[in-house]
C-alpha cells in the first residue's frame, strides 16, 4: 500500500469516526432538549423520557435540525408555552455543546 493509499484510508476512517460522533452528539442533544421541553410542558417520568425519544426519531426524518425545531415549535404552540424561535434554537445549540462535552469526557 502506497503512502497516498494509507493517507486516503486515514481520511476515510476519520470521516467515519467524526460522522459517528456527530450522530451520537445529536441524539444525546435531542434527549437533553426533550427533557428541557418536557419540563416546560409539565411532563415527567416516563412521559418526559418518551418525549426525548420522539425528538430523536424526529431528527431522523431529514438532514439538519429543522425537523426537531418544527416539532418543538408546534408542541410549544399547542400547549401555549411561550418560547421564542431564538430561545428554542439557542437551547438546542447549548444542549449540543453539552452533549459533545459528555461524549468527550466518556472517552
């Protein structure tokens, strides 16, 4: 195997690893956001956990975060919960940072 082939294989391996970490971080973020949203909506216990799992599934529908954002926005509106679009997106960003940190500290 030439040096170029080894380098290419290394890039492919890093890309796959980064994609896996991104998926795990986004799934964890969705669970964290789900817990935040569930609390605002008065859900607790199994219902709160189920809501977090719903957000994880919702995120699989399309690329990006818009599917999760739309679900949160619709659910908040349906329950009459005052949260601006900016607040929802900011919380999603904060929870993603927390999820990445948690994954990195797990090793």
